[in-house]
C-alpha cells in the first residue's frame, strides 16, 4: 500500500543521504537529510507507486490479450522504465529538492523554478548516465521476479 511505500521511501532516502554525507566526509547536515526524507515520502513514493501501477496495467493487458509474451512485456517495461520513467523521476527530483529545501524551516530563499532549472541543466545528463550504468540490471530483476502489485 502507498502509506507503507511512503514510509519505506522516506526512511531509505534519509538513510541514503546520511550515508552519502558520512562517506564524502563533509560535516553532517541533518536538515539536508530531512529534505531527502521528505522527497522520498512525498515525491518518489507516490510517483513510483503510480508508475509501477501503469507498468502493471501494461503487463496485464499485453499478456492477457495474447499480443505479447511475458518476456516481451518485461523488455518493454525495462525500456520504458529506463527512458520515460527515469527521465521524468530524475528530472523532477531537481524541482522536488528545490521546493522542499525552500519550504522546510531554515531553507534557501532562492526562487524554486530558477534554482531547480539551473541544477537540472548542470547535472541532469550526468545523473542519467549514472542511472543507466547502475539501474538496468536491478530494474530487470525487479520487473522479472517481483509482482508489480507490491
């Protein structure tokens, strides 16, 4: 259910940021961890919940119609996930980060759209390249083995 996904996404985002800050060795900024937790709860969890529901609908309609095999559907889902899905989720992250950074107490006063657009232009393709190195195999395993209802 969505509330469980929101809780786990918030916790994973907070833990991931705390580990990243610790590994990099800079001083730890708990506010930044709070921003990442909020992004996990209110941006990534609902977005990915809907995205995987759509991929699940694609699978059910494609396989049940007999037009596609399960293997073909998995390949199509992987291609969609690593193109449309990843670009939208990663691109939107910059706007979610700028918004939560501004809205949470002690945040930046810079305009959200300007800040996010500048970060997007500077970092988007580098993040997408890293995404395409790291995520295709885990995504393939997930799509092939984990029922999308979960």
